[in-house]
C-alpha cells in the first residue's frame, strides 16, 4: 500500500444501525483507509458489534454509563495493520493505537475535546500522547474550538 487516505468525522451518535451503515458506506465510497470517528455515543458495556465487510478492524473508547462522547478508529480491510499497543481513555475522550503497516510504525490518535476547559484537556492529553507515540503520528480530532480569525 503506497498511500493511505484518512478522514475524521463527528458522527453525533452511531447507535442506530442504519446511520452506521450510511456513514461507513459514504467513507468507503471516498476510499477512506483509516476513519477517525468522534461522538460515537457508545457505552462501554453495550458497544454495538461493528460488522462491516469493508471496515473490519475497530478500536473504541467509550463512556461507562451514558451514551455520550466516545471515539473510534476504523481501518479498511485493505490496510494490513498489526497492533502493538493501545491506550484508551476511560471517559471516551481519546484513543491511541500503535502498530505496523508493513515495515512502517504508526500511531493513530483520535481526540474528542470537551466544550469547556480545553486547555487543561490538551495539556494532559498531549503529554500522554507524547510519551505513547512512536513512528508516524496521525491525529483525527474534534477539538470543539471555533477558528480564530484575529481582529476584524
């Protein structure tokens, strides 16, 4: 595989099977190899079985009690990814996955920042990510920040 195609998407909930199917169909048509999903709204003990003939490898970070937050990383079947390590936030705000595609080492990170106190969140998460990541770092995200246009 010479090129990888990435996409990051705030799903605003993927508990409905038909919505999951539509999202995955859309990104398959866009030839996405690695898909970063935020706001999946899966609960840790009731994560739906992600059965898809194209996106077969899934990594999820879910909340323990309510359908909120949550991030996932899905890899297309054509990506021969060999996981070596994973770090999952128990609150469903981030997931880091490390592994090989061929001889190349990658770290995939998916972040879903809170609406408030983002600076504290980023300081903590980037410190953890810095010590975890190796190889080529690819980040998918929803930073929950408005773009800064300066003074008008």
